[in-house]
C-alpha cells in the first residue's frame, strides 16, 4: 500500500456572506477532491487540544498520529530540528520573528514578507550586539528566524513561560501580549534592544524607500526544549517523505524520521509552485511508502484576509497536487490518500482557530460513504469524528480497515 497525505494548511473555514453562505472549500472548484469524497469517506477531526495554542506545530503532530499533550514542547524546537540545529537536553529554542510594529500595534508579523537575504543581514547585525555566550541567533526562511539559548541547568525559562504567537494578534497593542513568567524579562529586554539595532539599518532604509514595511524589531515566542518523538517507522511501520516550504513542518517530519525533500519552487506563500510540488510527490512515491505534501498558501491567504487568494490556492492544490496523485497512485498498486488541513484559519479573524477540520480518505479498501463533496458541511454531517484527532492516523494506515463500515464516536 502506498499512502499520500495532503495538507492544505488552514483551509477549514466558515460560511462566507460574500460567497452566498458557502465556505471557501465549497466555493472553490475542486473536482479531484470531490471525486475522492464520492468514492471514499469524509469526516472531521479535532487536532488541537483546548489547552494548546492552535497552530501547525501542534496540529500536524496530531495529524501525523502523535498526541500533542504527550509530546509537544513548543514550536521553536521543531524548527531547530528542521534546520539541523542540535539542542542539548537543557537548551531552549526560541522563535525570532522580524515584525513591523507601528504605534505600538502589531502591523505585520512577517515584516512585509522580508526576504531571507535581508533577514540574514539583519541577524548578522543583531547577533554581535544582543548575542553573548550561550545566546545564538540563526537566520532561517524570511521572517522566521531562531534564537538558541544554551543552558546548563534548564533555566532561565520554564514550561510556565508564556509567549504570544504574533500572527494571532493582528493590529493589536503589543504591550498586552509581551512574554510572561520565568525568564520573560530577558526576552522582553532583547525585543526592546533590537529596535535600536534595526532602526537605521540599511536594509530597513532601503525597504522604506521601496515603500515596504521595515523590520522594526524582533518578536520572541514559541520557546521550548527538544521533544522526544518515537520515529514514525517504529510507531506505524512506514517510511515517510515530506514536501513542504515551512521550516516548522519540516522539523516535525525530520523528528519523525521522515526524509525531507527540497523541491525548487516550493514556498511558504501564495507563490508556491504547486505543479512542481505535486510532480515531486508522485515521483517520491515510487520509492517511499508514504508521502506527505504540506501547502502553506491557504493559511497565508487567511492571515491576509484574502478570500479570493484562499480559493485560488485550494483550486491549485486540487489541480496540481491532488489530481496528479489521484491519477498516478493506482499505477503503483494499492493506494490510499488522506486530505486534511491541520487547523482552521478563518479569513474573518485572520488567525488560527480551535475546532474541527474536514478530511477525506479514499483509495484501496475504502468504501464509498455516500458523500458528494469535500467540505466542512459534508464533514459535519458525517458520523466519522476523531476527537482527539491523533487517533485518525492509525485508522488511515490500517489496510484491513473498511472505513465507512464503522461509525466512530
Ligand atoms: Zn498560519
């Protein structure tokens, strides 16, 4: 059996007035997804426990069959794994965004989608000023950079240290969302000091001249120590490959022991090369048991409040990723596909949300459940409901399981 998992990040949404009460998934033209729904099974799952912040780190762990309440230690350690940065057992990894603050408000958690080259220059300037023994800055992809805090005794932070994901406070006053708890003052000091270092930097001057948002400061969040995850192959018995433009998701894959495939043109934004990603996934399945294709674009469209961009992203995923997989996989023998977002990201709030996401499973051994489309409404009416969501993976992989014959609670 060959398995494919397609993750349209954040695609789950609400009915839209401007779409005549339909959700973006319902409004998008997705013939391949709907064909999977007609021949297979649609359901819903809850990937984010209420005690954790809804984001791709927690939600993809669930989607891949791991209980985040047991294994999640924070977002940054997963990204460090993606970058090949080794964390000692007492060290802390901390996400270091470049952000644009105006009048004390979080105007842009991406600093105007600052490029990786620009970010590298800014990190190069910050490191010698703010870094010291045991504090290391690492540039990453665009606005997503890392700070590693080496520690001999597990301090100065603690599991109780609370930080705020900047993408969930659009246009909010940052003073209300600064780090709290053990070691928080150290993080706040670094964030404040970064303002002076960045203010007159040539990269920011040039951005202002081009009419782009400057990176006014760093925003530190998502800290955590290295998680211990049982490899996917030993837990579920299959070797995986993952294709994604997002460091965080790469890191989850790497920690599960999956091969992380770099595909030119695959990005974490709306300019993603869907066709290249889809073709690479089809090719990778010749060798691998399981291929996971993660596409960030629908989530980014939601963060920007762009309904049309979200629909366009969903249609591109259907045409260039789900379509080729659906056509090619049967030629490899037995096959099964799962399409599911990690978490909802409503266009209305422009932020990640808790709640159910719709999934569709089709392929060998999956009987038709009488569904006619892949969307939130079909999923809500289905008897297939996984809460907690991490239990879905074992079912998906179970070759003997006749999916629609059993109603889960
Ligand atoms: Zn997001």
